[in-house]
C-alpha cells in the first residue's frame, strides 16, 4: 500500500479516516468494542485445481514444499491488498486504514501436549507473490521451531515473572497504551492481534474450521480458521453430485469496517484465487477478474 504522510490523529500503524460517511462515524462510537461486532462467514473450497497445481509446483521435489496453507495465506493477503476496506480497524471509536497488509499465525514447536508455541508474523509488499510468501513462511517456521523466543512472547515472559499485583498493574497500563496506539514496537512486533489477519490451521491438528472470537486488544479485524481436508459432495445443476477434496474456511470479521456487499465480493475474490491458484503467482497488487 502507498504510504501517506502522517497527520495529527494518525497512529504508527494506521491513518485516521477523516472522510467517513455519517453511519460509519456514529457506528464506531455507539458500538465501541470489536468483540461485540463480529460477523461470521464460512466458505467451502474445492481443492481439485489446487491439488493439481501443488503437484506441479512440487514436481522437482524441493526441500521445502509448497502446500495449501501457503496458498491460503497468499490468497488472503492478496484479497486484502485489492480490497482495502478489509484492512481497516477501529480503536478508541476511531476508524483507521492500516499502513501495510500483514498476516500472522502460531507455529507449534512440537506436536505434543507440552509443545511450546511461537508467533510468526508476515509483512507483505505489493510486489509479493506466492513464491516470496512461500520463502517468507519457510524462514518464519524455521525460526519459530528453533530455541529463539519471539519478541512478543519474551515481553509476556517478563510480565509473568513480576509479582502478581505489579504485573496486573503493568498489563492495565499497557492496555491503555494499546487504545492510544502507543504500545512499544518490540512488545507487539510478533503479536498476532496487530496484523491484518490472524490465520489458524486447525486442519493440521485434524479439527474442523469454525468460529473464533475477535479481541478488543490490538487492531486485527479478521480471523481465518482453516479446517481439515476431506472429500465432500459438490452438486451439479441437474441435481447429481461428485465427491471432491475440499477445505472449509471460517472467517470472523469486524462487521463495522465494511458492509455485507463488500464482504460478499471479497469472499468471491478469495474463492476465485484459490480455485485458480496460478493467479497467486501475480503480484499482490495486480487486479484479477472475478
């Protein structure tokens, strides 16, 4: 996204929207909490084309293979790049346009009950493609599965070691800073709730997609859950059906940032990108017909 000159009222991560229509201006005031304004959208994606595409991309047996998760991440950040209202957030009853498109996800260091989790954060540029996202995720996953502790987790570890009364007071003060866009950068550098979209791959642990709440902390307006891959019926116009591999996506969205028509077109774009994965090789900012 093109960077705008900062003005009074802007935040380090967002530009204050000063030309809102009256409905959206009032909405941010009378409905101040993100968690009270959640809309849930589910989408089923036919994986027939994706599976063929991944087979072709991985034909050379690369060390770090392309996978469905990388395609979904790329489709989401491309859709948000092309549909900028999806990259808005509301804090302290003010609407902001985020200055970059970003995505975050949790990496399990080890698939066990005692396995720790690390936070991965993807910063994108308009020129990024599936290939650059694939490489960025490879680096993030490798780093997260090392012994290195990400900065946000490190900050939480420090608070957890303080006397309980002091840590609670410190967290309340940080929450005040959060409402005013003044939380120290290092503390939220890998905080998923400061990204454009949080993505959780529940399919990797054999779970269905579904609803996940938003949070009043941070600035994230979209959470996407990816379900388990399964064969499901797809019906033809004549009433017959075929069993095809598919995945369900569940998106929880702050309904205040746009309207239903805008969300509908965004979901059509995401479906178009995933059912035609070669489009993900285009730069994020390049328009597609849908």
